[in-house]
C-alpha cells in the first residue's frame, strides 16, 4: 500500500493485553497418589504492551503461599510472606517489570528492569523434605541430546538404525 497524499498516515501498530486472576493453585501429587504440596497465587496481574518505540511486560502477585498437605504436619504453611495480608498498603509479594526500547538493531536496550520480592518465611520439616526427595527420585531423568538421539536411533532389536544419523555438529544459542 502506497500512502496517498489525501489520506492521513496510519499511526504505528499498538497493542496491549491485560490478564487478572483472583487466584490460581497447583497441587503436587506423588506416586501413591497423595497430595504433597499445594502452591497458590492470589491477585495475579499481567500486562503486556507494545508500540513501535517500546515493549513493556509487567507482572505482580499479591500473595504467594505453599502449603504442606501431609497429615500431622507441624508446619502446614511451608512458604508465605512474613507480612500480614491485612496490613494496609501492603506491596505485592512479587513484582516484575521490564521495558524494552525498540529501534536498536542487534541490541537489547532495557529502559527499566525491576524485580521486587517481599520477605518470605520458609518452614520445611524433615518428613516433607523426604517425600519431596522421594518424588524427585521417581521423576523421569532428562538425558542429554546425544544420548536421546542414540536411544531414538535404536530399533526394536537394539541395533542402531541406518535411517537416523547423528548430526556432525550441534549449535546451541
């Protein structure tokens, strides 16, 4: 499209996305299956915006808490802010902000980069730590790319497959 003199030029594209969640939670379940931990976030706000001159990403979480789900635990709250949620003007538990200036070829220019984390209290008892270590031991192990490729190139009989050859070089950026 060529700009015609009788039409005004279009402003640069601008977009903005805003997401607000009252709360979200995730449960960690072991192999029995039994719930081990429950992590919850309250007051989650995410804002992303972009223009030709700047990109901005901002996230805040009002409250973060991880609870132990083990029976007869002495510390039902494993991780939580040390400040009370009822205090007036309590800042968010977590705040992240990044503002990127556009227009610099081959460079990342950040006008602002901020991370704010309020003090957190951690109470981890031995039984919970042991359950978490046992759970981690049962997770599938991540293998390096070379051994994963070697495993993938074996046919059902265990012999190397002629169809798949490993790459001569691997580059990671």
